[in-house]
């Protein structure tokens, strides 16, 4: 028997493998990981809300801190940020009394948080945020 006796017809080219199912799986994995991952750190700002709407009597001198993009004012008087805690301590009637924070002149959230962190580091934990 010679090779010519087994004629199987014209030679077929091997079929190319399709990449579409693999691409679909990659996109599904990409969507899964995008939806299940967390893209940032969630931070909670502990700010007093006035005891759920119940009124309380204010004690002591006013303690209103106006936060601007480039300055900080205590009761309308511009105060260097490094001296803010000392000036506030002189106005506190008791430890734990509230301090009112008011962002002004397009002050961004990061500026507000940095002032709050500075006050919290000096022991002022009761802060009320107003518009």
C-alpha cells in the first residue's frame, strides 16, 4: 500500500481558536473587581448635632470659629491657627463645652478637617458644624 491509496481529500487548515470567550471572561472579572473593591477610605467626622433637635442652654462666652481658605477667626477676630486652641481654652466655661465651626469663603472640606483635627489634638472634642 502506497501513500497514494489513502486519499482523504483536500487538506484542511486547522481551525483558529476564537478569543471572544476569553475576552468576555476578562471583562466580567474586571467588572466584578471594580464593583467589589473600595476605591477610597471612608472617614466619619464626629460632629455634634445638638442632641437630635433638643434645645440646650448655651453656657459661657461665644466660641464661633470661622474657617476661611487661608485664615481662622475666633468670634470675628483673626487668630493664627497655632494659637486657636489657647484662645478657645480661655473662653471655655467647662471641659467638654461645645465649639461652633463655620466654613466661610469657599473653604474646602480638607481645610475644615485639618482645623478639626488640630482642635481635637488639643482636647476639643465637642464641635458643632454650622453653615
